C-alpha cells in the first residue's frame, strides 16, 4: 500500500499522528551505512519524514520515541522506509504512532535546497552555464556546473556578481511557487533541466524571476527565508566547475567561527582584525627566513662536529684537506660512535657531513632515540651485509641501501648489544668511546 506523503505540508515541532502498518527487517542496507547493526524498516500509513532523494538528505526525528537513522524510498517508490536500529524496533508494534520531526535539520536542508535552486538559476541567467548535479553536505554544499571544457571559467569577479545577484533576490523576497503537472502543462515552463520521464505528476519549483526546475525536495515559501547565501569558492572537478556554497544559519555559524579565529589572531599579533591576513603573511615570511637561518646554523654545526669526530679518530682522508670527493682515509674500517645526548636528526646531519671526508663506514647511534644510522661514501661499497643479521638478531627494525642503513630498537640494551656485535664483526673499531 502506498505511503501518504505529508512532509511537504508539515514542518511543525509538535507531534504528528500516524499508524504503524508493518515492521520489516531490512534485507539490504543502504550503501552508506557502514555499521554491522541490523536495521528494521518501519512502514507507516503516512509520513512527515522526507526520504533521501534529489541531492537532499533524509529527515531525522523519532517514531514513538525511537530515533530514526535514515528514511528511504522503497525500490517500487510506493512505500517510505523509516530505518531504525533492530534493538530499538522491539519497542514498536503495529498501531498508533507519534511522529516527531527534527525541525532544525529540516529547516537547514530546506533553506539549502532553495538556495541551490537560486544559485543555479542565477548562474544560468548571468553566465549561460547549466548545473548538472548538486550535493547538500553536512558542512558545505556543492553544485557542478558545465563550463564547456573550461573548468576555471568562473573568475572571482564572476562569483561575486553571482553572489550579489542572489543576495538581491533574497532581499526582494520573491515567492517560491510549486506547480504540479498535470494539471499544469510542464511544457509551458522554461525548465532549467529536463523533467523526469514516466511520472504521473511532475513537481516544478519556481523561484519568481530566477528559476524553474523539476524537483521533489522541500523548499522555502519565499527567497527571504533563505536569509543569506555565501559562495565559498570554485574549483576544477571532472572537466566542470564545482562551486561550493552555504546558506541560512550555516553562514551565521561560519561567520561566528571566522570572527572567533580572527579575534584570536588579532590579539596574538597585536593588529586589527582587518589586517590579520597581511600580518599572518608577514609572520610566515619571517618564520621561513628563521627556518632557513636555523638550517644553515645546523649544517655548519654538523660540519664542525663531523670534522672534530674524524680528527679525533684519525679517519680523515684527502677529502678532509679540501677535495670535493670522499677520501680514501679509513677505507675498510667501521667506525662505531655512540651519542648519549643527541637525537637521530642531528646525528643524520653529522653523518652526512662526515661521510664526505672519509671512505670508512660510519655507524652512529643515538641513545635517547634508540636508533642508529650508518654511512659510507666509498665507491662500490655495500654496507648492508654488515648490519642486516645483527639487526635481526637483536629484534631491531630497519633497512637501507648500499651506502646508507638505519634501524631502531625497543630498548637501549638491545641497541648496545647490536653495536657490540658490529664492533666484533671482524673489523677494527677505530673509535669505541662516546661523543657529547
């Protein structure tokens, strides 16, 4: 039996009386439902809950106190399926039902849907470009506009003109008129998109002076009820232009959030709210320069520490005397160094600087991080066989290539035992002390 649709005419917060006809276990859940919980479809004789469709999300509310999770049309389109958790469905039974509508969500979706019609109609009127799809999201909404293969045709100036024209229509409070065809002739309307085929009655939504579009969604009585429409931007999307917008209370929430953040930045940087953009840009440029300076200091410090390390262990080759390539000094030797107070990031900088001045294998370890890194710049060398087995023997994790290898351990003891194995692996440990 067909469910009577009362959702177009009922938007009140008070209870609505209906009858539960059937509680039907849902065999196939909606694709968007990712939970494992079973669902039950409540079938009513009439409903005030709008089912998802036409880009508009479904209503929420409750049936005899049981919360609705979703509302969908049945595959035949005759019945409306009110989806509830199967455990909650045990509280329901066929008979009288009290329906309560989540009016806040309904108002939000109604305003957004009407705003979408106004926006699409305004874009068509000002640019000649058609909207091919729309989506009313939980935070922002989008329309995809066919811009004829030029997806960035909408300039910032064009978007402002569209936004201003929509604002004019809202302030002028044009009526939103619903036409049912038949008895009215759908061909008599300049529709923005092709009407659905095979329908007995086609519902045409008219925004006076702005738009005619076949639509089954819920809409405001006039454009003034939209309040305000804000275009947030446009971007390329599948050969078209995706325009993002918000409307109604969402603009208020967005403005409030932006103001809160603006005030915070204003106080932090000691500038007026209107100058926060320039102040943040100046701060970012200053920070970038400081980061470059810090990196230069870190690189210089690493060069100094690398030179001191190699001088102390006598591993410098010809490269240490000013040559640009790695020297031959220390060839065939593994140099093991433990740093008790240095993090691995600084050790990596020291190792990279030191390997330019010696042909030895450098195994440098950070006690605080329980990590090590090994370097070798000698041509044709492959240091992996020196470290792989010892790493696995002490449950370390890591890997690398012929000239660089790194790893980490669960404990300082495991790192120390690993380094002891490297020292005892048949090569002469040139250095066994610690560096601070």
